[in-house]
C-alpha cells in the first residue's frame, strides 16, 4: 500500500486530475438533476459530521453503551470518523475531552504542565486540525490556531467526532481532520433529565509549593426537558473546577562541546512547581420544532478559565558561565560529572497566571419548503480572550557577581552529575535557603535594555490575545427521485476571523537608576523553603507578587518586544456544490458524496516595524501587508457494503489548513550584528512574519475496511491514508536584502561593514508527504462465549511515516525532517468489565518519539526530539440500579499511574533538554440522576 501511495505521490498530475474530475462531475450532475421531479425520500444529511441517529435516546448508562454508540456512528457515517460518546448525561468516559479523544485511532495528545490540552490527528500538530463546537468553528485562546481543549468541560459534551476525510459541505476543514464537539439535543430525549455530580481529586506528589494546594474538586449539574407538546426543548448545564497539579522540572540550557568534542552541560534550571487550574462553565440550548417544516435552535457556551502557577528554584550557569571547570568524568563523549569552582547561581521565584474566557453563540433555522427541498441557515459568533501574567523575580548573594567577584558574593563549588534518566543532579557548597545571605538583585548582570546594562532583579511579561470569529452560512438541499444520486446540495458561507496580539513587558529593578543594585528581602514575604527537583538542597521561597511590589518597573521598549503587537484578519467566502450518493450497484449498497468547495480569502495584517539606533532611540513605522487568493477543493467519498456488515470506504480530496497567525503577522525588526563578520558576513539581521503566506495544502487519499459483528457491538477496521503536502510553511526561511545607507548608519552608528540584511521569515517553501495505517478492534468477549459477557477489549494502533523538505535560499542541499508533532507509532489498549452496575477498566496509551520546534536560550529556533511516552489510567465504578439508591453511581479514577515523564532532547541528540514529572492523579466521585 505504501508503494502504491508512493507512486501516486510521484506523479505531479494527481492533484490536477482530482480537481478536474471531481469538479467536472459535480457541475455536470447539478444542472439536470435540480429540475427533476422527485418523490419523498429520507432527508437525513450524509455528510461526515451528520450521522445523528445514535444521539437519540442517549439516556443510557455504561461504558459498553458508550462504545456501542460510537460503533454505530462509525457504521452510519460515510466519512472515516472516530467518535466518543457520553456514557450517560454529563459523563464522558474520561475526565477531559483531550484524554477521551486521544484514545481514538490516529489521535494523540500533547501534555502541558502535566495535562493533555492539545491534539494531534494522524501525526499532524494542533494547527492542522479544525475544531468545531456544535458544528461551528470555535475561537481559541492559543497563540495560534491550535485549540486548547481544557477550555471545554468534558461533562458538558455529549459526543465528539474526529472526522478524518473531507466533504464539500465541511466548511473550514483541516488538513489533518476536523473535531466536532456536540452538546445534548433536548428534543432528542425521551424524558426529563436532572443530574448532579461531584468529584474530589488529589495529586500523588506532596505540595510542591507552600502556597499551592494539591487537592481539588469538580461539580456539575445538567437539566434537560421538553415543553408545549414536545415542541420546545431546553438543555442547561454548568460546571465548577479546581484542579491542582504538582510538577518537578529540570531544564538544561544546552550542551557545548570542548576541544575534544565532549558534550558538557551548559547550565541548568532546577524547579519545583505547583499550579491550580480553575474553570467556571455554562451552556444552554433552546430548540423549537412546531411542525415538520420548521425548526429553530439557539445554543451558547461560556467558560472562564484561570491557571496560577508558583515556580521556584535555581538557575545555574555551568560551561556557559564564567566559573572554572575542574575535574570531569567522561563516558561515550559526554561528561557524566563536572565540577565548577567560583560559580554563582540565580534563585528564582516565579509567578505565572493565565486568565482566559471563551464564548460561543450560535443560531440555526431549518425550513422544509416541501418534502424534497430543504433550507438551512446558520449564524455564529465566537470569541476567546487570554491574558497572561508571567513574572520572574531573582535573588542572589550580590549584584553582577562574575564581575564583582567580592568575597561577600560567596562563590561556590558546584558538581553536576548525570543520573540514569539523563538529567544532571546538582550539589553546591552554598546554603541557598539562607535569607540573610540573599538580596533582590541581578546576580549575574544579565539585564540589558538593548543599548546599556539594567539592574534586572525581575521581569514581567504580559501577553494578551483576542481571537474572534463571525460566520454566516446557508445551505439548500434538493432530494431526487431515485437513481444513483439521492440529493444535490449547495451552500455558501462568509466568515471573518480576527486575531490580535498585544504584549507589554517590563524590567523590574531595585531602584529608578542603576545606582541602586539590590534590595533586602523583607521577612514578611518569606515562605518555607522548597526543594527543587534535581538539587540536593533547599532554596529560598517568598511571595513573588509582594517582591515585585518592592521593585521599580521600567517599560521594555526594545524592538523585539514592541513588535510583538499585531492584528491578523481573514475574510473568507466559501461556496460548495455536491451530490449525495445512495444507490445499489451490482447488488452492493453504495453511499457517498462528490463535489467541490471553492474558498476565497482576503487576509491582511497590521503592526509596526522597528529598529534600535546606536543612540538607544527606537524608530517605529506602521506596517501593513496581506494577500488575496482562491483555492478549489474537490472531494469524493464512496462507502459500499460489499458483504453483510462489511464496508469499504474510499476517499480522495484536497484540503487546506491556514498557517499560524503569528507567521502571517506583519511586524518586522532589524538589528545590527555587532560580532566580527556579522551573521554569515551580513551586517544586519531581520526577523518578522509573512502576511502573504498561503495555507498548507494537501491532496488526500483514504481507504478503510470495516467489519461489524456481535449485533453491532464489535468492529474490526483497517485504514490506510496518504497526504501529499505542498505550501508547507518553513518557519525559519530566509532571504537576503539591503537597507539604505542612512538606515545602516543609524542602526550601527556607522560601524557596519555593509548594508546587507539576512532576513528570517516564514515561507511556503516546504513540500512532502504523510502516509500511514490505522488498526482498530472493538472486541466484546460475549461474541466468543456467553460466559464472558461483560468483558471486552478495545485495541487500536497507527503507524505513520512522513517527510517534509525545505529548500534553502539560493539552492543547495534540501533540509528534510519529519512532520513536527508526528509519532511513527501510537497505540491504545483498553480492557473493561461492565455488568450488574459494576464497571472496571484500564487503559494504556503509547506514542513514540516525535519532532518538535523549540527556541534555545540563544533565541534561535531549532528542531529537537520529544521522547515517546506510555500513560496508564484505571477506573472502577458502581451504579445502583435498584432500591432506594437507584440513580446513584460512584467512581474511583487514577491517571498517569506510571508517572511517565515529559522529556525532550537537545537538538537531535539523546541528551535531555527538558525533563518533567507530574505524579499520578486520583479522583473519587459520585453522580445522581433524579
């Protein structure tokens, strides 16, 4: 199969043939059939996200029923789709949507601070997947387009689909796929529903910070009812969450090499952290269906999300410091132990807060002009606003110790020893927990405002993002009177998406001028000392907000700081036409669709360009840029029942994913390379975005074989896919240009050897492919023996291969990498038992290592490998099915039971750059249905 896909990739005609064939067929079909006389037919939508039959009568309990419902969705869907269904109202199979979806074939999650918050579908990073809420695109609080799923409470979601193949009527579909989260439909329920639930949770690690708890809770209430002879349906729900997380963190600066090529530790950070995530969320749905012709609905969702992290520890220069390297022990080209004398450290007490709000509003009207002609109109508004406070405060024994070198600065001897997990543990001759020996200061003299030193005893960074989406669409579908095609459907959509980024940053200094170099630490702000991970000792702990109140703030007006403010706006018209297939050919029932979507985009960005002159003055100029473009995206999907309960799905399509908004942002800055020879001989460097950047494009081929058995409770599925990628964004593309002699003289003070600028901006120079296989087995043991009724096994696994090549400027050797975020192997195994109210299950998830793009301490971007991981979770529950306690259920859950670390490596080596562990999380809960 891979060879077949390879041959498809080798021909440059595949994309054009697909476009011409599908578009031609769609147009040819549309004209004559629209006027055909028709007879009444089933009007259910056949698009991938519209297999709605399983959502009726969802008021059933149990994990087995959730699995059965998911299998039914897959069977009824024309597209290749994976689904998670609620076990009961307000009860997804896991505590988070991300955890639930990451157990599906071809879907993995990325952890941040111990929580899974973003998804990768078929190996692509989160920016390649479009996320919908009740069928509408939802705004995100992320820096880019990737949706952070911790904004959405799992308890409020009734069903979530991962749609892997495209359809013409799927507006804003992504290259990797589309995730559609759906709340409960009030008119689809048979009776009134009122359920409340609560959980207490805790972390296996003890309190990492004296001012952060390691105990939390979550509370949920949901009400659903129908009125006026079942013509009006109402659903309301709300959740409260307080979820703690303890973290042990290690981060290496990097690994320089000595004259013999031995890797040495450049420096490291040793932290212990505690954070608490709180969230208040509500949703509401109102649906009115007075007759068979008209249906009106309105739904809304609001979430207020806040995370507070207290991070404390030690940052120590090693080989990249100014201490003296002494004895070393070397093994296999790596220093396994190194001792440094006359060394100094920076103690850090950091405070990080994220405050975010997400709003989603939607209204929909459906009208049946007749039994064969149907209109749909939908309007939506979504807004996400995120404001961060990232505060760092520093203490040390004196100001600028490497230069001062006073005995009062208390130089220490440190020893870094590599541990079996690869990190370097630290010992020091100095007691860092002594508050009388520490002051608020700039211990190593790192402060610099672009032209002169600053006594930087702290730093405040406050990014502010707003993402807003307005959309309106209408669809018209006409049923046909038999034949190969069931219906013809067309629609148009208009949307405006605006994303703004605003940054404010400040130097925090002991005084208004550099004359004041330090401040004493008041005893009133001190807290019990902490033990950072990897350090054999304790460090000072105090209230960082109180410390910041003692310092003087100075606005950071450096170009690299002030050019982070931007606006990116995209105005998009989308139109489509498609024919839905429902026929029998040679005794084989066939369903599918064929059509084309046309997407016209007007994107633009505003911001500022800036440079810092040799005199310290910052020169700004308004910047503006953009592009207009149109893409034609054909698609074809056909599903045939080749034998009883055995299906074959074939699909071919083109899809697109817009690039990250930060890449499209127009701000630009120029800096002077003060080192001899400059940057590769260029006197100046320029960095910025590319407002004319085009979307990623993919030509997709899918094949899926599905066999259903055990009365719909069992499934064996094998799928293969191939994606030919073009317009792939290279985030570190470059070109050479020049600036005017006057500008060169102003920036460099007349010292520049030339006026050439090496510019680093994103471009669409990459191309490549992703292909893979997916296997899924849903095995109820009752299919093999009645004595095993209640037992079951769920298995899925994927294997992906990829290659993306970037052309260097001016030609040369191509740089080839795998798709960032792609794991070659992933797998999930779930074993369960459920019968007579008792529920037991355990899940193990594995993903192999993958490539990530990170920023080094030198502020250069480089690729590095994130190590694979295996996560184990388990749950036991019981539902009282009879007697006075009927309706009550209790659960005990454990996650991250293996305490799997998050670890990535330095560039392409196996030397740990970052290593974090979070401990297991346990929860006990109860729910009651009235």
